[in-house]
C-alpha cells in the first residue's frame, strides 16, 4: 500500500478587528458620538438644518429692511418760479429754500431733485460766497461760446444769443440732485445752487423740485 500524501492543512485566520481610532481628550465614546435616529427624526432634523442655513441673521435682517413698509418712503413736489434775471450766474439757494423748507423739514434722509424746465438757462452748484466766481464763470462761457456775425451758428431766430444760450445750457445741464439730511440740503460749506441765465432778455424760470426719502 502506498501512503496517501495529504496536502498541508490550510488555516484561515479570522479577520482582525480594526484598531480603535485614538480619541481626543474629553470626546464622548464612539457609541455616544453619533446616536442613531429613526427615519422620522432624521427627516425633521434635516429640515431644521436646511431652514437654519437658509435663514441666516443677515438675510433675515435684509428681508426686514426691504419690507414694503420700510421701502415706501414719501414724496413731495413743488414748482419754484424764479423771477427774470439779468444775463449771468445767480445764487438762488436762499430763494429756493424759502419755497421748499416746510416740505423739506419732514425728511430725515433722502434726496432733493431740481429740474429746470428751459433750454436757454442752466443749473449748477458752485461757490456761494464770492460773487467774482459768478462773474468769472460768465466771462468764460462768453469766450468759449462766441456770438455775433462771425459765429458759425445757424439757429439765430431770436437773436445772436439764441444758439449760444442753448449750447451753454447743455454744458451745465438742467438738473441737480442734492442729499437731504435731517431736514436740510446736505451741501458743502461753500456750495450753493446757481441759476445761469444765458439770454439777454430773460423770462421767469421754472424749477420743479422733487423730494423723496424718509
């Protein structure tokens, strides 16, 4: 008889348990760190976390500030008529304030918009103390926009100052916006509102003043 040669026995070792992760001082046991939740509890927790992330303090504050009640503000509008002035630049701040001060006092914060309803005059903000600045500005305008027979203008139906007045009006513009703070026009110390009259024979000028704010 021949002896049977059996293959060597193969031993399968049971898989070793993974080494426990080191825990931080003061950390709860792993069995307590992440307690299992039921499906209903997990669903409600997820909804709560989503709502908390979408409603941050800053976004809720912005929503409150942007509410219709806070954004409505208030409006006031009045047309101020300035009597006819000689040709040149004129400081009209005091005259305008007399017309709008009662409405202006009701605004804590906002804007005042001034719109001149004419094409041969203009509005601007400039020096409110030395009248020489007004005279020098008129001298500059007359030099840069020539008049007379040598001028190249075609639109002279109302005289040699007709087209030059339109050009000067476009240079300075017909509208101003000034901030309102605590019932006052918040201009600089030396700033004033000018009406620049560009015609030799002027007429009364209308300025629409619109106030908006809170």
